[in-house]
C-alpha cells in the first residue's frame, strides 16, 4: 500500500521521496507527465499541415478526429488510427518527421525536474520504461533527451512490413492497455509509476508507489482518494 502523502510535494521533496525508494523498475507516462502538452495530438495537426500524409488521408483523418472530439470515437481507437494512418510510409521518414517536429514545433516543453529524476534513477540502476498512447515515433524522438532507448518504450505501434508501416496495430497503451503492455514486456513488479491523467490510473494502480505528476483534475481526485503522492512541476500548478 502506498503511504505517500496526497498533498502536493515541493520539487525537492518529490525528487527525494522517489529516489529514496530506490525503485528497480519505474514506468512513466509521457504527454503531460514528462513534458507539457500532448505531443501526439500536436504532431497529428503538424504533420497534416506539413503534408507528411497524403491529402486524402489528411481529409479522412480530420473528419475522424472531429468525430473523436464529439465523443463518437473512443480514445483507444483514435490513438490507434493516428498510427495506422501512416500505412505505406517508411519508419525512417516517420522518425525524421518526429524529430523535426520536436525540434521546431515542440521545443521547451520538457519538465527539467522530470528529466533530472529520470537521469538520477538511471544512475541508481533503475530500469526506466516509458508508456504512451501517442505514436511510437514521436515518443522515441521526445525521449532521446532522456536517454530512454526504443527498447524501453511502449507506445502506440504499428506492425512493420519490412521498412514500411503496416495497417495492423501491435499495441495502443491507453487506460488498461498500459499495465497490459508492461506485463507483456517484462515479468517484474513496477516499483514506481508516474502519470497525469485518468488514462494512467490503471498503470498507477499496479505500482507499489504511485505519483500523480501535473495531474488533470480527474486524476488529482483519484490520487487524493487513494493517498497517492501529487507533484506539480514548476509553472504548472496554477494552469
């Protein structure tokens, strides 16, 4: 049972409380947890504007996204389609686009405290995993600065047909899909987990120690009810 206090922690208390646990395995959500904003959603708009996908695909996906916003498409389905829409493109092209986006359209979003935590955990020998419902390419590009390699990233992923992106999905880790992805990837207990939204709640529930980082109101309410630690990175508390 997690006995961490549910009152928001200061940066120093947050870092020390995590490091003192000396977790062997830690799992992090990415969008809203390691950086501000939703990189996957922002990349979706950016790549359509930049012509990464064809005009036909762009039109169809704009319509699909409008249906999602109207509540007619589930979160998991939308996240999956934001990956499978790249069918026929090369993974190299997607990584090039993802890195360009992170450099030109998403700079300065990383929470320095979270990067510091990840690096200090790695120095302690902690096995750090990233779990996200955003597409794997954008998550890989964003996590290069954290030193988290592709072999420790569980993001929305399509099956590859050689060098080309296929239509079939390998996984979409959202909600219950996050602990499922972790169970499939490693047969170990999760000592510490970090997330910011209700889509991370199931992952936080399976961890020995749960941390709500920059939580949305829905997750903050769950965290207070369960006694999970709450931390707002600098500049996010009054958002």
